[in-house]
């Protein structure tokens, strides 16, 4: 989401409510992409969330007020790509954008070093991207089970996990789940959704998105393109 244009496109793809008195182009310029939940947006750099927009609100100023240490707000390098820095193209310009709106790099080919991942010469797909597991203050305030907000806390809950179960606790805890203590039932610390009866071929991230598409933590971690792909292929 370091591309301003791609941030803007999330408002079209996920259906930004017309009744909200803040323009998507201003939100995208302020580093925010749409999470798909009510009027909640998230910063691509600090992952801070804002919502409950009112007439007269300035996305840039609200971002600065609530998340003053955000590297984007501080002007620090975070690989942001503003509209006027991308290659000019009007072929796939979304409606409502100025004439200098541009074409972004293909979504299926992102360079690891640009995402804060050690460069290895391997290109990765957006489906594989996972943001930091460290919860933001917003997550801590709204999650169902704050005692499991940290990944290591979730991992500790897997004492007694069935040894023959094909799913590894490290993978499940990374995807937001802690162990319920019953059979192979796990629970998302944020949305409270539970899953069980795991199979070898299951992907916890995909199953999480397929069953609990309104989980805002999952949206923050994997982004709208992952969610869209899972729902489209389910």
C-alpha cells in the first residue's frame, strides 16, 4: 500500500460510503487505505486506524494528531509513492482522479526489499505479505481477547495441542489464533471467531479470511487484495 494510487483504488474496490464527508483522494494522499469496514481507514506505514469522520476533518491533520510518530507523517523514508512520481498513464485511470494519475507496478510482483524484507532476489506475491505482528493501540482497545494480542502469548496457549494435528501452533498463532484447549479448536484474539477440524492442506490465513471476513485485524495484516482474492476464489 505504499502507492498512493493503489490506496485510492481500495476506496473504489471496497465501496467507500458516499455519505462519509471526506474524500478518498485526500485520505489516500494522507497515507490511508480503506479497510472495508464502515468508515475505517488504516495507514500503510504505521498501521494506525482512523474512523468516525466528520465534515471538516482533515485526514492529514487527524493522522498527525492521533499518530504523531508515524514515519509517513514525520516525512521519514517509508517507500511512499505519490501520484506525481509514478509513470503517467490514462489507460486504467480510476474515476475522480486528476489527469496525472498513473499506472502502478504489477500487483503480483513486489520486491522484498521494498517491503522491509531482506532482499534475496525472490519476488513475492501480495498474498504472502504479512504486516508486523505487534498490535497497534487501536487493536488493543477493540480486540475480543487482549490477553492474546501478542503473538508469543498466543503461541504459549498451545501447550497440550494434539501432537498428531497437521497444523503447527507457530502458523496458527501467527494468523491470530490462540488454542481453546479443546480438540483442535482455535480462536482469533481479535474477532473471537473459532475454527477447528484442521487438514494438512489448510492455510490458517485463508480460512480466517473465508470464515471471518469482517475481522479488522486480519484486514490490517493482509490487506484488501488478499481478502478480495480469498472471497473471489472461495
